[in-house]
C-alpha cells in the first residue's frame, strides 16, 4: 500500500510571559501547542513563567521555512520582536528586512 505524504501548514508564534519576555516557536497546531505550554508540557523556558499569552501567529507553510524564520526571529533584539507583535500577521518580511 502506498503511503500518501500530507503536507501540513506550519505556524510561527510568539508568547508573552508574565515577566514580559517573548518566546518564539513553531507548530502545526497553535491552540494545541498553547494548551501544552500552559500545562508545562512544552518548552522548558516557559515553565513557571505563566500566565502565558499568545501575542502573534502567522501561517508560514513549509516546515523548513518555519524553522528558518524561527531562528531569525530568535536572533532579533526584543525591540524588533515587539514591533512584530504590534504590527501583527503579515509583517514578518518587513521586520526581517528592516
């Protein structure tokens, strides 16, 4: 039997922690991932930093591109991440090119 390859859409998201820090991650299911983070089942960085608030999400598409963007966002200074949060979805290219 032939196995069919299903392409899933990947999302980049930012979470604001209680201390004001921003966590960047990628996933195929943002609500499921946020639920895991809130139950301390996600990234170690977020454990004990709640309440957590999803402040940005954008559909990226391919997993490889999502990983590339996640790395790029994690390297940005906090001021640029805050700008991304303020501008919202659709502003990734503007922030990364600036």
